């Protein structure tokens, strides 16, 4: 499946069918996470698969009471291994790289799940202490995020996105191009601008065409007149002798 298709179709899913997810699919999703980039290729992450109903329920309660989460037949808790990252990269490793590596793994998993026809939601709002304690996460690790996983119980709406042009700068922060939409391949803006520019020309052209058509109509009428006269003459019997 095209990765761009998965990227554009993925939406957060907060309603799931009561149908277990096949374990080979869960494995494939975690493997996709494991293929993500990580600082220094440290692969400084762990994945905890939670399928036990009671634990899922307790976790959902400690995720600011997001009870819909418990519906998902599986959850994956992604933990960073901060100690290893700090050993290699110091505080920047601990505070930034380990988070970024896990985020990359998270996104890979969401996309893999989408490609496998499964729904997911990235959950970041959780009681870290509760999750750490209830899942026996050691001090050297930190739960970064939870993915809910299951067959979709809803078809999400298409995503409402901020225009890319308003977000992209060129070569320096704040630098915009005159026509960024052309570079960003948003041709709709260009169509609109060109159509506005062309409108008066179109109007003028249309008026000329209308005048031309009118002129032609009159010429045709003019040429038809003698025939019509003849027809009228035939109708009154005049010119009959000449035909014979
Ligand atoms: C860091 C992070 C934390 C999030 N935490 C939650 C959460 O606690 N609960 C939730 O329902 N969605 C959560 N989301 C999902 C976002 O609400 C969602 O991605 C966003 O609204 C865009 O919608 P989409 O995922 O359908 O494209 C989180 C997403 C990210 C990246």
C-alpha cells in the first residue's frame, strides 16, 4: 500500500469493534515502530502490549477518564529508555532525542495499523505515575505515549487542515515566497487568481462573440430574403408560366 495513502487516510479512531486484533498484526505494527529512526540508532524504546481488559479499563480511567479507550481490544504503551540516551548524548539526549525517537516509532505504528485496516489513537494525556506503577516500568524508562488499537467502529471525517502556505517559510523563518502555492503545488490558488485576472478579458471576448453572432444572423436573414420572396410568389401563383 502506498505510504502517502496511509498518511492521508489515517485519523484518530475513538470507537472500536469488539473484535480482537490478530497477534500477527500487532507484531507487524510493533515491528514498524521498531524500524523508525532513533538518535544514533540506539532504538531506545520498549513496547508494552496490553490486552487484559481490567488493565485497559484502569488505564483509560487514568487517561483523564477517556473511557472510550477501554473499548480498544489492545493498547501499546511506548516507553523511552532515557538512561541509555542520556549516557550517549547527555541531557539533550534525555530531554529531546528519546522523546523524538519514540514519536517516530509511534507514527510508524499508526501508519502500519492504517495500512492493515486497523484504527488507532495516539494518547498522551495519562497519569504517568499510575501507568509507570501499574505496568512495572522501571526508573530508567518513561512511558511516552499510548496507542489504542482495534478494528474501527467509526469512519472518520476527512481532515480539516490549515493551508500549507501559511506554515512554510523559505530559507529562513518568516520568509515567504511571492507565490508559495506554485512551489507547494497548490494550483487551486493559481487557478483562482488567473480566473479573476481573465474575467474582464472573457467578458470582452464574449461581447465580441455575441456581436459577431448577431451580425451573422442578420447576414443570413439578408440572404434568405430573395428566396422567401420567391416562395411567396410561388404561393400566390405568380411566375408559374415561366417555370413551364
Ligand atoms: C502528543 C499527542 C497527544 C495526544 N493525546 C491525545 C489524547 O490524550 N486523547 C485523544 O483522544 N487524542 C490524543 N491525540 C490525538 C490528537 O487529538 C489527534 O491526532 C488530532 O486531533 C488530529 O486528528 P487526527 O489524528 O485524526 O489526524 C494526541 C496526539 C498527539 C500527537
